[in-house]
């Protein structure tokens, strides 16, 4: 099951509210347009991008910000954007331009979380481009040049005596997701958050709270790390070992074992809420027979996404 994608504008407090595709498992054991080709042949794409990057980074360094990195993918998109402006002799963007730029960034291998562009016409050198932008639109200049971006791309299209410069700033999606996953590295906080959410659900159902058990934590962490390392997502590992097998191998003598898995970038309370929306996961959390729990999460990157792997091991001793 894949959940709808939702993205917050800003991350609140200790755990950002994190949303991404979520997968769950539960087990209980008892190209440019036609008019662009003409302008594209007039590009100079190497030095303009490098010179502009130096000018932009000089501004960032003065403000104690990390310098941007030149991205060939973003420069490729900037080439197309400048071609459109040169072919149409206009710096105004059509309503569809933003969607087109985002699509081209993804196609170029740079899925963005956020991006901004700027077109400047007239100057013939990079320093003059930056100076003209800063003087004509100081607020916009500061917002973009000193904004929360990591990548930069640029290109120049010759348009008579007034070349058109395309500047593109972006924060890649993977970088933003890595930031959002950072709080999940606080193991104690994650376990406390999951346990509190699980026990709140049990309390509402009139059930005794669960307590954490160190050996079950180790079992949960071992399975999460194994899935991340070997690239699978299942209750059975490639050798066919079950949750019951893993619990026994961990030195815990169980009467009953249940296991919930999830894959997604979530805060602890949210992953429990998602489990409660699934009948199998809900049954495991509200099983009156279980008494103890082990909790783990390991961040795994898949392509251009960060998808943490969550493991909840519930058990009752023999």
C-alpha cells in the first residue's frame, strides 16, 4: 500500500512531520520545443556558469553561508530556459513554465525539493549580471541568492546586443529528505515516541501497556539493518528466517511473537497511526497476549528517496 504524498512547508520542533510513500507488512505467529532550436545554437555554456557561480558564492560567503555547487543537470535545464526566452524575446514565464522546469530537472536526474530561477538580460559578464539583479530587485536577490539551496546551474543565450542569462538555484529532494531523517538517528527518542503512541492505543482499548525489552530491541535493529543492507522488505529474510526464529536466536524464549514493518519517512507517532489503519498491524498492537516490545528504524536510500525501515517486534515470554 502506498500512502499519498504530503510535504510540510517547514519542519516543526524535534521531529519534523515527515511524509513519504509508506509500505507496511504485518505478521503474527503463534526535449526542447520547435522554436527553441534556433536560439540553442548560440549558447556559451561553460564559462558563464562558472563565472556566475563564483559571483553568487562571493555573496553567500559574505553572509557566512555554504557555497553552492555547480550542477551540470541544472545548467542543462538553464540552457533550455534561456533558449525559450531568446526565441520568444521575452523574460516573462508562461503559467506552464514552472511545471516544465520541474519536469526537466527530474528528467536530467536532479529531482528538486525546491528551486528558483532568474532571467537577466543585458549584461555581458557575470559580475554585471549579479550587480544588476541586486540593484533592481534587492529583496528577491537576497531571498534567492542567500536562500536555502545547494545546487546552481546557469547558461547564456546570445540575443543581439543584449544576451539573456538564465540562473537556476535548487535544493535536491534527497538533501531535504536526509535532513528530515536526521531526528530518526536519536534512537532513545524514536523508541520513546513509538512506545508512547503504541501504549496510547492500547490504553484506549483498555489493554495493559507494553514495556521495552533490550533483547527485542536488538532483534528489531538487526532485522532493520539486514533489510537495509541486502535491499529487501519482508518478514522472512532471504534464508527464510521468521520473526520467531530471530527472537529465539536473540536469546528470548517467546510464547508469542508478532512483527510490524513499515517503510517511509515518518515521525514515530505517525508510523504508529498508519499501522493502526491497517487491520493486521492493528491486531498486533492491540493483541492482549503480548507484553514486551522491541523498536528500531534504519534509514535506507532508494534512488532519489530516503525511506527509513521501521521494525516493531511484539512478544510475550514463555
